[in-house]
């Protein structure tokens, strides 16, 4: 298959799936991951595609972090159930699609975050992300970024959830560290 044909196929998949893993595309097309990166270079240069935590995605219509329709970290479309709000010094509020991206965006914001809010996984109440207890990498598939990071207002609720769905109990800082460990050195 010619590079232009591979690129058309990748763009079709991106339109349907919003984001893709390089390893998955490599397998689908039967070429090396390096070939996929070479194929994507023109799109990345033109900012039509952006790198994400686990691959790449179509660039959102507005590249601004303040466009709350898209995750300010991975650029996926923002849902409401797992979204995280980050309030920044002298900037508008940002949103991420999930706590996984919220942690990474918090880390990459270089101390500009004044407050980070998320929703309790069970009760859906708004809570402080810094004070939350987390379950990382549970068996409950919520179909968002991996490893999955689920916030709970109380340690007791997190422990009960862990009994049924597994995962590692963590604090805010430990959850961020676990994300890095599980993802390797791609950040």
C-alpha cells in the first residue's frame, strides 16, 4: 500500500474513532510503527493531527486549551461523566475528559493550577481532586484513557469499589506516579 493510501485510511479511522494508537494502526496496516510516524509527519507539521498520551488524534477545531468541548490534554471530545476541571492562574478554566488526563495536565501546567475538581465515581458529586482517594487500573471498563484513574471522596468507598473491581488504592500524587509507571516513558 502506498503512503498516500495509508494516510487516507488513517484519516478515515480518525474520523470514526477520534484517536488511535500507533501500535494498533501499525498492526491494521501491516507496517512498522516507524512507517506510521513517517506517514503522519505531514499531518503533524500542518497541525491537523496531534500527538496524544497513547498515540494521535485529529486536532480539535480550536487548538486552545480553553475549548471545553475537547480534552485539554488528549484532545478527545469531552464527556461530562468523568470530566475534570482545572482552574488556572490568570487563565480560563480547562477541562479534561477524565482523571487520567487531569493528572497529566495538572503536572504539565507548571504550577499554574489553583484548583482541580472532579466527580466522585460513585456519587457523581463534585470533589477536590487533591483530597480524593483513587483507584488506578480497575477492571471496570469505562472506555476512556488508560490506565484508568477513578476518584472517590472517601477512602471507604474506594476500598469497597476495589473489592469488586480491583485496582490500586492511591493518593493524588501516587495516582500520577502510577500513570507514569503504567504508561512507560511516553510523557
